[in-house]
């Protein structure tokens, strides 16, 4: 056994193998999920409409080898390859060179409501932030401090640029056998389901508040018709620090910074500004 299994039907040339070699995926910062950012009275209900814009670094966060647990696509018998060639194919097919490319939508907006029960609060939000999302947060709200944990789900567009490598082992009818390789690049757009969780905390005094959140999400990647993939992709981490001020009784201005990371060599930063209406 060579460790490479053949399919009964295949669009490749006889004795060919192909697999995913590189994959660049577009990602974005997680949606901004947080609590009230101020003290709420017991059994009170707060509605909030907020929107803003974000501007900052975009581009790749580096490269990382990720295991592809799916077998490579094989057509026919590749036994004509030498043992060293078969080992080369198997070794290269194991890992995919993955990179994340951070993209940012300029504007975002959302609606949320927060219900206070004694010291506990429940927050629910829906909106658009690099995709349609909804979230739930459970936490505690005290006179000058609050903290909570949240979950969210988002449907966002994803762009994948990927490379495919092919190897062929064939004989010309005589004793002359040949080994060849080639590669191609392609891209596909799809809708990705993103599931995440995180924590948030805030301190506030008078009209001012300082909040921080940390969240992680995983996402579904596109399916590729010409290769099989089963990748454990790195989770995307988002850190957000914001300073808010009530400029009027029901109007809050907030500004801060966002960091996006995913276990690569680098992370990318952006700034944001937001206006919120509290009722």
C-alpha cells in the first residue's frame, strides 16, 4: 500500500494526485459586544442604538502550517512513482500554508437591549458589523463596575485565494517513466458562519466609562470542488478598548482601538469612533 487511495471516477489525468497547498482567507474583527457601560437600576430596561466607523491596518497577518486531515485527490494508479516520490507527495499533502487577510468595513451599526435583574443583567443585540450578527451576554452590573461573558453568531462574506499542486507519474508505453508537477491559483467567494464567545468588563464614574472586551471566533471555510479539505483553522482573537462619555443625557460618544490576532507572527490594529443613543 502506498498510503494514497484512488477514487473510481476522476477528472484528473491517469496517475495524477492533487491537493490544497496554500490558502489565504479574509477575516474581520469580531462584533462589538458589551454591557450597559453604566450603572442600571434594579429591574430597569435599557434600549440602545449605536453606530460608528472603523479605520486601520489591513493585509496579511503572516503564514502558518495547518494540517489537512482530508486525503489528497487521486486518479488511477500512482504506483509508477518511485518510493521517494510517493513520500514527497504524502508529506506535502499533509500541510497547507494558511494565512489570514484582515479586511474592514468602514461602517457598522447595531441595536441592543439590556435588562437588569438585581445585580445580574442580560444583554441581547442584533446588527451589522462585517456581517449580520446577533449576540447574548450575561453579567453583573454594580455602581461603578460591570463584567460579563457573551456568545455571538455572525454570517459574513469570505474570500479565499487558494493554490493547488498536482503531481503526475506515468510511463510512455516503454520503460521510460516520468514524474511531473505543476501548480495553479484560484479564488472563491462564499458566506461563512462564524461562532464566537468572549468576556467584557467596564468601569464608569459620572459621565465617563472605560471598557474592554476579548473574544474568539471560529468560522467555516469555502468548499473547493477540485480538492478535499478538512482544516483545523486558527481561531480569530479580537481585543477592544474603548473610552465613552455621555455628551447628553441619552447620547454617548465612544472611541478606542481594536486589535485582531490569530496566532500568526503579527496582529493588526485599527481605531474606531461610535455614537450611541440610549433610551
